[in-house]
C-alpha cells in the first residue's frame, strides 16, 4: 500500500495537503483543474520534491527521504524524456544501466522490453524517426526495465490523438496487470480515467482527496470536479 501520511507539499506560495492511502495494485487516475497540484503530488511520490511535513510510505516502509533512484517508483513524464541522439534500444537500456553501458544481458532485456510494447524491429531508430505513440512505447519499455512496483504517469499521452491515447492506456493496463503494478496517472480527460478504470483521486483547492471508484466519482462529482468537468 502507498500511504501519504499527513503530507504537506509547498512550492513558493502554493501548498497541497494529502492524507490518504492507495491499495497495492490499484489503477488511479488523478484529476483536477490546471495548477491544482497534480504534478506536485507525483513529484513528491517520485522523490523529486521534499515535503514540508508528513511521510510517504510504501508497504509500511518510510521512503520520504529516499532519493528517486532508491524509491520503488518509475516515472514517465509528459515529454517522454528520451535522448534524441540515442537509439530506441539505448534509451530503453538506460532503465537498467543509467551509465549507458550496453552489456549483452542489458541488450537482450532491452530488446525484449521493446518487443513487449510492440516495437520489435525498431531498436535502431532514434526518437526523431518515431511517431509520438512509438516514443511513448519506448518510454514505457524503459520504465518496465526499472522493475519498480509503482508506475507514475504525468500526462505522457496528452499530445496523442484519442485513438492512440486509448491504445497506450490499454498497453499500460496490460503491463500493470502482468506485473502487478500500482499505477497513478494524471489526466485532464475524464474519458482517460474511465478507460483506466479502478479509482480516481481529485486534487483541488489545496487538497489531494482520498481515491474513490471512478464510476462513482463521475456519477456524483464533488463541487471542484463538477466545475472542472463542466468547462
């Protein structure tokens, strides 16, 4: 279980509070207005932002002070963070060895990860020669190789068209099911939350609210989400 215990996050004059728990293996969509603190919340879980107070626990272990690489977390950002001068194979291999060394074992595992996300035969292509959806698949393959139980997605598919975005969410669901991952995905589109299924967590008015079943939340949204969805 991922527990945010009386967590307070601050950035300049912005503050966000969270006191909630996410079951292991849950698929959680994070919804809320722009600027509400959704990315701030993921940054804290991923270890890129230190909380002002409170704790972050995974399976009962306090990870609040752990460096990003030492956390049980893999993060996929909006811009994919692929290195343009590296091939798809080498970008994926960084999930195993951040130094860029490509041993025979690392190469074999990176190739297998590319096959798993439907990119068999694309290993030698650089990001500039890949479509947006293919770049997203490379990033997902790299995250898979990190072999972390929590996968954070900070709107990585927002630039994709509806059909490709739905395809990528389905791929995330398949990978999560196969590996038993806990998934937290930021989205501005309620259709994404419904496709992800499971739970949704609303961030609004300085609070990250405990997750609720997505269908229940959409049927009876709280005022902050109702106002956002009506725009």
